[in-house]
C-alpha cells in the first residue's frame, strides 16, 4: 500500500485478501484433505505436522497454531526489511486463512463426493493458484516461503525458487517415507498445477520489452515515465513505407502495466507501431515499485 492511498483502494485490497484467504482455507478442507495431499511451503509443513500428530501421537493439532507459528519469524523479517504495510497485510492473510482452516467443517469433502486423487491434485492446485493470485494482486503474499523469496529477492537480488523447490522436495520425501509415496507424487502434481496457474493468472514479476515506432517520441516517453516510472532509449530511423524519419523508443516495463500503457500510447499517437516482446532475462537497473 502506498502512502496516501484512497480509502476505496484500501477496502478493495482488504476484500481481495479476505477472498484469497477464504479460497485457500476452502481448498485445504476440500481438495487437499480429500486427496491426502501435502502442498508446498509452510502449508505443507503444517499439514505434515498435523498428520504426524494424529497418526503417531493421537493428537489433533490445530492448523492455525502451527501455521501462524511458522510464519512469525519470516513475517517479522519482512516487516523490518521489505515493508511494514506489506507484512501486515500478509499477516492478515495468514491469520484469517489459518483460523478459517480450523473453523470450516470437512463435510465439504463428502458433499463433493470426490474420490479421485488426481482430480483433487489438479483442481486443488488451480484453486490454490487463484487464492494466491488474489493476494498478490492486493500487494501482499499468502505467507510461508513467499516471505523468504521476496526478502532475498529484495535484499540480495537473487532468485530463490530453486531452493524453495528443493525444500518442497524434502517435505514430500518425508511424507513419502512416513505415509505413502503415491500421495507424495500426487502432491507434486498439485504443486505443478499451482505453479502453472500462477504463471497464467499473475504477471507482476514478469517484464515486457516495448519497441515503439512513433512520430511523437517526447509525448510517448512522458507517458511511459509518468505511468510506470521507467525510462526509455530512443533510436533514429527512416520509415521506407511513408518515406519519413521515425523514432524508435525502447523500454522495458512490468507485464501487468503493458495493456493499459499500450492503450494510452495509442491515444497519444494513433499511428504508433508497437512490438511487445516477453523479456526472459533482465540485467541492470529496473525500477521495482516499493511494497509499501
């Protein structure tokens, strides 16, 4: 949340976070429990602890107790180093989803009459992706390993997803050793469906390269700067079709900013020719909007 944001945006943000929390809790009490799945991250660790307590010790451990406890230290680190409001909104998701998971009855499983583990893994992964995406669109996170990934990315500018994937593999290996290997393998499908769903629904961490041929370079550059806080580089050229000099503007912006930016550019210069290229790798200075 940025300083001085409107009350309307704050309400919208909170509603998105609450809806995301409800979907994630609902997912755990339907598809995840129906398939006996172990999701990744702190959610997976929490469910694993619950299963160990139930099977070996005969103790029913509350989901919220373990889940909130695991997130406490990462949340405190993000509060100090990433953003206070970002961390607080994320804590809201953790607390609400944690208590809702304990509160929601598991009779939803019987209502769905879902006995196919593969269907549970696929559709559970998709529903999980929708819930997480809502949190990301509200400039927060669902907690867990996302806290760790964002902290390392912000502070050290390093990708951590490979390490997180390795950690998830360890969780699944423990689950396979303690319970059954087939549930662990189905859990991999669940995580894959979540990853693919997130890739399709949320593009906040992706960048697009814009190649803009325009006769109004100053106006277009001003628009890019004001809307995205990104710069641009101009190249002089010659258009053989209409035999006139042209200017090529080169700029890299966030993927989620691209559609509205293109619409605005077309209003400034109807004849602008815009080529959008997906940026696979970016080295150098790139403006990232603050989390607060």
